[in-house]
C-alpha cells in the first residue's frame, strides 16, 4: 500500500507510542527471560519502525526530487526578460515576477497539499495544524493589490491602455493605503522626529560691509521637532471553516483573498486614520494634535470650496503639496450627485454623467473613499509626508482550537504587524462639517 510522508510520520509515532506504553510497565527494565511476551512485542514494533523509517527516507527523497524538478521546470520555462503585469494569478517568484496572491500561495504550498493527501481532513476526530510562510507581506498586498479589469491585457501602473471609442475601462478604485509610502522594519518600534513647526526666514543677503553688526548677516530659520517612539501593532482575524471547505482549494483562496485580507485592509485604514495610540492601537492622523483643522464655513460655503481652502492651508502653512483628499463614502455621495443647478434637481452633474467611469478627482487631486473616515469629516494632505512600516513577512495559518476537532472544523488565521508614522502633521488639514 502506498503511503505519503505525513502518513508515514503518523504511523511511526503510533508505533513508538505503543512501544513506550510497554516499557513504562517495567520501571526496572524489560528483559527477555522474565517478560518474554512483551519483550517480543517491543522487538516487533522496533523492527516495523526500522522498515518504515527506511521507507520514509525514500519518500522524502522522492518528494524533494519532484519539487526540484517542477520548480526548475517553471523557472527555466520563463523568458529571461519580459514586461510583467500586476496579475493576481501570476506564477512568478519574488525575484523573477509578480508574487502570487496569498490565497494561491496557501493552496499551492507543499504543506497544504500534504495535508490533503494525508486524508486527515476526512476524519472528524483528527486535529490538523499547519502554517504557510508566504512570499511578500500582507501590507504589500493591501497597498498594491492588482487592478480590477475585464481582460488580461491591462497595462502596468504607469501604462494606461488606449481607449477605444464606445468602451470605458474600469480601474480599481484607489484606497487610502495606496497614497502612503511603505517601508519595512526589523524592530518592535519605530523612533523618528516629527516636525511640529517650520519658520521660513530665507531672504536675499547683501554683501557684508563690516566685520561686526548685522552687515551681511544671513537670516536664521526655525524648525520644531518632537522625538516620537511608536510600537509595532498587530492586526489579525480568524474565521472557522469546515474540513470539507478547507479541502476545497478555490473556496480557501476566496476566503483568504476576498474576506480575511479585505477585513485586515479596512481595519488598517481605520487605524491609520483615527487610531488613538493607546496599545494595541496605531497612532492615527486625525488624533495628532498638530494637524490643521478648518470648518465648512471657513472661507467657503460648500464642501468643495472647503476642500480647496484646506489644500491652500497645506501649501501655505505646511509648505507641502497636497496629493489627495479622503472622504467617507456617505459624505462624498452629495459631492458626486451635485448638479450645476443646485437646489432645483436640474442641470448637469458636476462630477460627470452617471455613465462615466474612471478615477475620481477634486481640484486636480484624487478623491479617495474610505469607510474608516468618520462621517462629516474630510482629510486633505501631502501623503508623502507619512509612512507605513511593515514589521515582518506574514503567515496564513490553519489551526485547531477549542472543540473544533469534534465538529470537523479548523481555523484560518491571517495577520500583519505594522506601525504608522506621520512625519509632518502641518502637511495635513482636516475639514469638519462636510
């Protein structure tokens, strides 16, 4: 009878357990002349173990050989150079192409395949635990996941396809996390200087006419700094699944890519926007006391005007260039439905007709929608003046907890560890009352 590596491991463990139970009955030692029957049984078990261990070595060699052949077949079948698209189903490796989505990496892993082949999931009394180390990080996936499109020939992030008359291409909507630069860290905390003020006294300087006094003296600027130290936070979620569902690779991929990761993205966005810095939370943008704030009536009577006024504050006070505005979808609905004949229900839609698709912009900058943004509040900022740090590569794990073994169930767990840093709060302006 053919046997897989996990089955061989399980059988060897069973035989050792049986031999150990016999040995435990004789604290002074098992001898052939006094305990003949048990002595013979232990010898038989050890002989069977020796045979299985020899067989296990061959199985492991065969498995390693097969993995080497298939991996190198893929590797040497790829073109030496090629234009790579952000394809969520790509079979690339982290150094030679696009990294697979996490659900595909999980279901294509040798750990997952061995679990299926072992038949463990077919028995409700079995307890199965496994972990899969995935290439890339969950933070990278959340920030740079592939575009939504209707075909395979989509251009990269800097290559927009030609538009054919009568056809409109649908692009994935930008998220708040797309606006923020990312980096990695190997520490459990991030220490950085946050700029609290900036005084610009730069001016032309006349040639000095004396060696004393103010003649030819160059003006002094002023920068205020605060040393900040922020701990890395963990964001995680698990969902229960039946053994039957875990054995269904497409269903598992969908749960990982579309459910677990989407939930993590929403939680991370909310923390970046309004985390209160109290452990285990991140320190968010809106809770930083040094950011600028204006109300809807500050120099304007509409939300659109107020956002432009906030952009001016970011440029004039923050000495930065605003890169986007962020809205709660409920607040942005009124902006998107605004018409040229306000109050009458007539006129053209200011943001374009209902059949128009594509990127949403306000005043030449992307307008990003986020469920994590509090209602009645919009955010305008130079998002290059902040950063998300990823602590470590992530793992998607299948584990068994509580009474799940008797329910024929497992647990799928995904998590990320990250920290958010706002380097220049004066490059941010909050708009209230929108």
